[in-house]
C-alpha cells in the first residue's frame, strides 16, 4: 500500500532517460497519478528541454492524464527548460489532463514567481499533498 493513498502503489515502469549532461527522468505511479522525477539541468544545451517534452507527450499519448512533475533534484532551468515545462503543461491540459509541480527548489520557485508562472501552475511542497490534490480532478 502506498502511504499516500488507500490503493496499492503500482509502478508501470521506471524508465530513466539520461541527458548529455546528466539530466535524468524516471516515472512511477501512485494510484492513477504518474509522478515524473527529474534530476539535473533542464536546458537547451544538454537537450533536457526536448527530453522532458518528449517524455510528457509520450505519457499523454499513452492515456495518462494526471501528471506530477517532481523537480526536487533539478539543479538548473534555463529559458528553454522553462518553455518545455510550459509547453508540456499546455499539451497535457489540451488533452483534458492536469499537470502539477512538486518539490521545487528555491531557485525554480523564484524563477516561476518572477515570470508570473506560479499563477498558472498548481505547485506543492510535498508529494502527498500533490497526489491527493488530484482526487478532486475528474480527469
């Protein structure tokens, strides 16, 4: 059983995609929420922006509609990386889904605040709250 829900935690797959400069993406599921764990840099130079967009697009194409982007281990985001996050959010919402952010570092939080994107994203400090927040979402 997962400590976040009454349902057993299932992991459909844990796929890691390393970027050129060590960016990694893995996925796991908690109930019907897919948690996408990202680590390293989300930048244009290392291709992290493209890897992230492709991964989230793939999850949506597979029918997943509740996505939680865990940014706890992201060390840096440039404008291309920020654009990838925004584009992914748009892709998910246009397909009737929801994407939320969790465990943002202070640097990423400040970046989203400066760009006013905190008003667009649902952001959470811990995973349990973020996963629970999807329970009221009829996605």
